[in-house]
C-alpha cells in the first residue's frame, strides 16, 4: 500500500484524490493546503490526515506527493520532496522558467526519485489510442500532425496577466501532444496570434487566437491552432496523417442523441468542462503513476518532457514577438 | 445501337430518357404520350420522333419499350409489347392485380422477351452495396432486416383514394427491398397501421403510418416501417443484421456541411426529392437494362419479382384488415 | 442521512453500493448475501456491517433496501420489507408471475412504502433525453417508436432454461422503454422469433432473434427487435418519429478515434459490457431513488411499471407460441 | 442562346462541354484542340463544329470561349480573345507569372470582357455553403480558417518538374479558398514543406507535404496543409471558426453504407477522383458563368482573383526557400 500526500486541495488536488479512491494499491494518507477549510474538506472525504506541506514531505511513511499548488510554489516543493526521496507527481507547468526546470532536473535525477509531469491529455483514451496505433505502425510513417484546441470561454483578464501568455499557459498542452504524436523532437517553431476574442486580452499583452507550425529534423510538420473561445464546447481534436493512413481523435459529445427536423440533424455539443472531458484521462494518469511506482519503472511524461514543452512554448512566444521562426537547440 | 421507345413522357419517362443520353449503346428513338405537349417536349430534348404507343410497339426498328404510363394501362401495353417481341422495362407496380400479373407472366415468358420491373431502389449505390456484401458473405447468415422508409410529405387524398393503399403504393418498394436483402422467400406477413399524419387519409380508408413483419421459412425476420411524412427529408434506410456483422445504408444528406454552436452540431437534412435521392439508381437501372439486352441476359428484378412484391402487399393489406398474420403460399 | 441495506452482493449489488458512495445524503449501512465471502468483500469496500437479510429488514435504523438477489427471492423480500416499512429498490423483474406482482402491489401500496423497479435504461443519459424532449413537445405527437437491442453474445444455455424466455428476460427492458417513449399504454402485441444464433437455444425451447409490434389505443406503433448476439458490441438504440421530427439515441462507441485508410473510415465498436454502457444510468437511477426518498415523492418506474412490462412480455410469449396477436386488457 | 467555343478538348474541356449540355441558354458551338482526334470526339458528342483556336476567336457568332489548354498557351489565347471581345472562362492558373497576369488584367479590363478564373472549388456545394453562411453572419466574425487538402496520389515526377511547384500547382486552390473564406486580404505568408511521400519529388526540387500560415491585416489566421498522397481518398476539408460558431465542410464519401463488426464501424473512403468529387462544382461554375453573361454581371472569381492567389503562391514558395515569412504588398 502506497501512502500518498496531496499538496494543494483545490480543484485538481480533489481530482487526484478521487482517482486514488479507485486504486487498491494506494491511498490518500495526508492532505495539505494553505486554506485550512480546503484541507479539512478533502480530509473528510478521503479519511486522510490534515498536515502542512513540510510535515508531509518530512514524514517517512508517505511514499509520494502529488503537487497541485500554484505554479510559483512548485520549485521549492519539488526540491524538498526530491531531497526527502519522495516520488513526485507534479501538475504542469513544472515551472515558468526553463532554467529553473533544468536545475530541478539535476536535483530530481540526482535523487533518483520517480517524477511524473501532469500532461493529462496523454492519458485520454482518444489521444492515447492515437499514439498506441502510431507506435503499432498502423499509419506508417508520421508526416503531418494537426492539433485543434479551443477552450469554451476565456479566463478572466486578471488570470491572463499572470499566466505567462497563451503559449505557456494553454498551447503548452498541445506542444506536449505534438511531441507525443510526432515521435521525433521539434527543431523549429513558427507562431503567430491575435486578440480577436476579447480586446482586453490584447491590451494585457497577450493573444487569444493563435497558431504554431512545428517541424522536426526529418521534415515532419505539426500545425496547432488555439482559441480561447468555442461556442460549441471544449474543442479538443488531433489527427495524424501518415504514409499508410490517417488517424484522428474526434470531440466527445455531451450525449449520443440526434434530433432531426426540417433544419436538419442536430447532435449534442462537445463536453464543455475540462474535468468532465478529461475525467478518464485523470484516472488513467494516476493509475500509470501508481503502477510505475509499484513496478519500479520511470513514469512518463517525466520532468524532461516538462522542460521540452516549456522550451517550445518559449520559442513560440519569441516567434510571436519577433515575427520570425525560432530554432530550438 | 438499341432503339428505345418511351411510352409515357411524364416525370419518370423523362428520367429514363435522360439516363439513356448517358449510354452510348442505346438511344431514345421514339416517344409517346396521351398529352401531345409532353411528347413534343421530350422529343425536342432527345431528338426522338413523336409516335403513338401503337406505332412504337408496331415499329420493327424499335428494340425495347420503357413503360411509364399510368398503372391501369400497363396490362395492355405489356401484352402488346410482348406479342411484338419487344424487350420491356415497366415501372412498378406491374399491375394492381396479382391474377393479371400471372396472366402477363405467361405471355411474357411465352414470348421470351426480356422484362425489367422498375424497382429502382435495388440499383441505389447504398442498397446495391448492401446486397453485394451480403452475397459476398461479409455479414455471414442474414438474420434480421430492418427497413425504414418515410416520405417527406403525404400525397393528396385524391391520389390516396386510387393508390391501392399504402401497402401496394408505398411499402411495395420495401417489400421488394426485403426480398432483395433477406435472400429467401417471405412466407408470412403481419401488418398494422394507423392514420396519424392526416385524418383525411383515414377517412379515405387508408393508413399513413404502418409497419410490417415478414418471416421466411428458415426463420429470418424483416421489420418495415413507413410514414407518409418526415419533416427532415426523404428517410430511406435499411440495415441487415447477420451472424458476422451488421451492414446498413444511411440517409443521403443534402450536403456535407456541419455547423457547430451552443445548440450543438447541425448537419443537413436528408435529400427531399425522390428523383434527386435516387438519381444514381435510375441511371444504374437503365444501364443494367441495356447491358442485359446487349449480353442476352435476363434483367433482374423481373416480372416474377413484380408479382412477389404484389402478393406480399396484398397479404399486408389483408393483415391490416383482419388484424391477423397472413400466410403466403 | 439515509441508511441503505444491500440485499445481494453480486455484480448488481456492488454497482448500487458504488453509486451510493457518490451520494452525500445516503450510505451503505449493511450488506447481506447467501455467500459470506461476497458480503464480506462488499462490506470491506463500503465500511458497512455484514448482516442477514432478515436482520437488515428488521433493523429500524435501516431506511431502505436494495434488492439484487435472484428473482425467485424477490417476492418474499419485498413482502417482508414492505411490512417492515422499508423503502424498496428492486431489480427487474419484480417477479416472473404477473399474479404475484399484483399481490405485491396490494401489499406495497397498502404499506405505503416507496418502490422503484430497476429499469435502469430509463436513466441512461441518451434515453432519458429522448423522453424529456418528447415530453417537452420537440417532436410533436409520437407516431412510431423503433427500438433495437442486441446483446454482445448469448448467455449459457443453462441460464436460458431458467430465464423465462427472451421476452421476459431480455425484451422486457424494451417493453418498458416502449411504454416510456410511447407515452400511452400498449393494447396489443404481436411477436415472433427464431433460434438463429445458437440451435441449442432453440432446443431449450427459446428464441434468440425476435421482434415485437406494440400498438396503443390511439394507433401509435412500436417496433422492437432483439438478438442475443451482436459482433460489434452492445447494440442499444431507440428512435421516435413524431409529427414535428425524429429523435434518436445512437450507440455509445468505445472511444472517439477514427482511422482512415484505403478500406475507408473505421471507428470504434459500441461499448460491449452492460455495466460500462449503463454506468451513468445506474448512478442516475440511484440518485433518483435517494432524491425521491428525501423529497417524499414516489420513485418512477414504480411497481405498477414492473407489472405492465411483465404483462407485455407474457403477451409476447403467448403471441410467439400461437402465431397470433394478443390483446392486453 | 449563347454560342460557346471550347479551346482544348482534354479532360477538363470535356467536363465543361458536358456542363453546357445541361444549360438551356447556351450550347457548344465549336471545339478546338491541337490533337485532331480529341476535337473530333468532342464534336461528335456535342454536335459542335471542329475549328482552330484562331478561327473560333475570330468567329463573330461565338460569344464566349472556355480555355482549357496547357497553361503556357493561356496568355496568348486570353489576349486574342479579349481583343476579339469574347467573354472568357479560363482554367486556373491564369499564368505562371504574376507580371504577365497583370498585363492581361490591363487588356481584359480595357476590353471590358467578362472573365471567370476556373477556381472550381468555390462552386462546390459544401464550400459554397460555408461562404454563404459566413456572409449571412451565422458564425459571426471569422477568426481562424483551417483548410486540409490532400490528393489521393502524387502525379508523375515529370509533371512535378514543370508544375511550378506544390504551392503554385496544388496549394493555389487552397490560397483561393482561404481568400474566399477569410473575407479579407492576406498580408503575410509563412510556408514550409518536405518531401516525405516520394524522395524523387525532393530530388526534383519540390515538396510533397506542406503547410502555410496566412494572416490578414485585422489578425485573422488561416492554416493550410497539403499532402500529395492520402490513402483514404481525395481529402478536401475546410472549417471556419468564428465568434458565434464553427462551420465545416466534411469529405464526401463514396457511398452511405456502414459495416459493423468486431473491428468496429467502417464507412466508405472519400471519393477519390477529382472529376467525381467536384462534378457538382463544375456544373455550378459553368451555370454561374452563363448566368453572369446573360445578366450582364461580372463573373466571380475574376482575373484579379487569379492574380491574388498566384501572388500568395509566389510568396509561399519564397517563404519555403528562405525559411522566413513573406509580406504581401
């Protein structure tokens, strides 16, 4: 039985605690949050103890931590947890600074602790099937990857201001997905964007509509497009064109009902809420983490995947700023 | 070069004349219609001569006739054409009376003339593919056939009164489709129906909403449902459940456009007009007729298929009237 | 907080216990099963006490029972529970004998205890949406209902022998669905069937492929078809044709991935396992039961719905045996 | 009655002649081709006279010419036809050189003759519906356009060598579609590509897999991707994301049949052959041309649309060569 400490009892911490309730070989032993009420509520639901983050990290009976606190606390918590020999499940982004992620890589790899970066979409049944079938050779050589990702509605401008910008906050998921599906490292990035959804986002120095073109050394190409608003739900699609065929993950509708009338055939919008859309992914992600700990295998995506996506995001932001493509080392 | 005489220059005669313009080995040589204007108009379009039906049947240079006149004229025209040794393409129904169709079978088979009964739906790319794949063994043994057929809107009550009733006028197409897909003769029929679309149809002694259950000697079952009105287009579907799989022909949409909004995803209605929906079927039907004449092969469906469908329709009408299933000999 | 006793800790008892874990206002207080291991296992998962069914029914701190024991025990358990004033959630069928269900109705209604018959499919998001939109008038007057229901593979012949036959064991779900969607009582039933999937089923006196036609007093018609085997998953579809439009619930695919190659476009089979396919339905069903208890409202479908479906099943079995339609009183 | 002269009796000339046979107000009066047999064959089918291109252009009874000859002959034929006052329907590309197209614009506009550039896809029922609904305001402001266009298989390398390259030969259709759907001029182009399908295409100095990003002055963005090979048919899709919704044109399948088995649900590939896929578009294009001549309205897309697409293609080719985005004046 693995004892897990939940650091951060907000929305995402609760999701991970919920996933652990479906796993027989692990349990939530302790929870911590800066807000006492949040910690108490999650403790009541799970039967876990309320502790501080320091206490959890110091407790030798806790085998692993799940870090779901604000991004600016990740660095210190990862450092402390690695030193304490804890396995680490850290929400994305690992950190806003690639330099600091490099520092953490040294620490984490030095300590030899398992590390999972929380790119949950890799565990979505649809996207995971895409990758599995590419790996199985079903579509032959990967040539063109197309990723469309659109949020139901933009976050508040206050959030935008401290988000690091669309490429680091939103498209970073798609950069990781691109790496997952391209099966080769990205060497060049061109990105552009506009504030079309809300002028206030433009005034805050960010964009809400953006595209990127990624290329690999062998010439594979990935196109990504993002919008901060989609009236028809949470639009999450990917398709991969290969030498033997095309494989794509379509949206997940709210239900399977179709209504026919003189106006045609109408089916349900795409699921709106990311926690519903990716519910299965979050469960599979935690199962993977726990299974890896049990089997002594390194979880994937690891901390270096967190760095790689961050570096593409930095390059995309630079491309937007300069209007020029950016080469990655 | 086969010379074809078109008997009846109404809507369906024009369709068949149009199909012949796409066929190199046959042409419209002569046209006849009780209304002189109709005959003249079709003659102008095709370059054919205007003649009477008697003249066409008597003309030794005409190899085949296409009969698209009112049903009550079919008997005499078929009899005369068979005696004259003409190949015959006759619109369904061959005749409203099974007894008279039997009389025509004797004549037609005695004369040895090729005969095609105009069950156009067998030539629809969708339904033809169903039958071809069943014949190829793709779904194994046929077990359950489901046919849904609904018109965009009911005909005038005046038409209903002389139509022979829904089973002989509308569901007869589905009875032929059932025979086409069941791959075994129907031995028992249960049918029921109601006037739900328009009370005037009920007052005229007919139904506008009806179902039938057909069974074969080996226990295969076919369900058919009809409605005289579908707000979303001309609903024409069939599916066949077999031991190895299911195969179905879906509706044909007016276009391939999808519109997504907060109300969900909306696609086009089914094509409304039967001449548009079955345009490809009419062309393929005529190609089959001409190809059979050229190759000296009997066209299919033949006159006996016309009789078989009529007998099922008669049995269905009797089942509706009595409330009991009816056995076919 | 409502204390629930689970009678029967098999597959379905575990599902209902699992649903209760997601509900804040109710909990599993006690579990009982003829097999001690089954009871112990469920107790360990839920923190409930292990008791006998008699003890649970006698315990005044238990507010409601969930009956998931074999059908032949339902009668005694319902009688005892009703006498003890317990709210009752009973799996379908209530009993194999309509006469005995009538006896239970007198008892249950006499005792005034809430009663839910476990027709889970009414709570499926797809079918529930159909009914809600019919009730909202979206398709106008209901005219034709089509229900297709096919199991992934037949049960063992040993099960078939004691099942009461396809109509009482399998199609009973569809009879309840027909009543749910027709919005009017069924007055006449015609049914037929064959043993096409497995001759051993025929030798056991049952059919594995069957259809039924149900009619209502106003002339609405419902067609149902069943097969004990579908190679492509658990086929569960319904569509309702009305005066203003058509509404249908399509199958639920295993995932949202599509693969395109020279052979065309391939998407996932329908979900195979009924517990996965109806997972959301089981949760919603329990929520409805608990919510009704909390609000003092009668749950629906109630015990009379259990009787009504059973009577249609009896009539269908009689129709199959006699070859004739059967009128319901 | 408008008399049309067909210049070039190859595949595309035959298509346009066929379209004219469905139009009552115009007819093929004369045909010309460098290969006598081709001209004779088309003359036999249409009843037109065989003439030389010079004779057709000089004949005052011919009102319009349809130019379907090789691209390098367009300049001279357009110049001569404009001088002769003929209405002109010219296949794309107008010319490989933007400078020469500018010269032709001066001539054509000076002569005041109607001119249609043969971007047939604008007339496809799917893409035309997209544009019509954008124009009607259904999706609000256009923000992101995504165009995916993939040929069934690459042309011979010999063709590639004289094609002007993928951007001028293949993606030019998508550049025109982008202008059609963006509803604003393109000001900046970034393009990249690889030879992944066939190394021989790379050795010939061209790419077979390519993407482009187009931006407009107000910040609208269009992503295009092309491949010279798609195993699953002729992949032709476009979608437009706007402030009120998304609209997309899906592929057109070969038929409407679906096959279900343990491997899932399989539907037909996309139509493979461009003449079949765009048959309706070619007919609508000719109807538009003839209707414009009849009404005295300028056909659209005109010669300036031909120039605009060519300039984007030139910019894309330059972007590929330099690796940098290119601004359009």
